[in-house]
């Protein structure tokens, strides 16, 4: 009976340790890879980047290392970006008005006017100048 009790205590300890690790992995989100030299966006997007307060304006655009957000959609970047001659490509998953789209490749192109984010379906966001 002693061996059974020892095995049961070890099982409980292992189960408890596994549960704690599972909670920790859920509670600590992965940090976005830093590849931009700051935030880029419209006037409203840049105000939000600085203050965390949104005016609800329709011309909201904000590009950061973790994704691109508009007044009606948000695209989360996933994984590491790939450097190109004019910017980056990165996997993105967009949520527009409550509908989650498929994971796709976003192309971030830098010009004198800032970054433009393009998607394979022809959607273009920008150019977005660097926030000051």
C-alpha cells in the first residue's frame, strides 16, 4: 500500500506542476517581434499609439510590430517578418467586424511617405507616416 500511496502522491505532484505550467503559458502572451522603428499611422492612429485613447474616427490607421489596425478591422502579425528590398512580409490574420479571416501574407512597403500594408486580395492600407 505504501508504494501505491507514493505513486499517487507523485502523480498528484506531476499533475499539479503540469497545470501550473499550462496556466503560465496561457497567462504570458508571446511578445511581438520588434522590426519597425516605431509606430506608423494616421493622425488618429498616432494619438491612440501615444495616449491609448481613441476618438472613434473613421480615418483610424495604426501600424505597430504586433499588427495593423483600422477603424473597422485589426490584423495580428504572426511569426517573424522576412526582410525585402522595400520593407517586410509577415503572416497576418485579420478580424473585420467580428469575422476572423484566414491567415495570409501581408506586405509592408516603405516609401518616403511611410509604410503601406498590402494583402493578396488587393487591399492596401496607407501610406502611414511615422508617428511623432
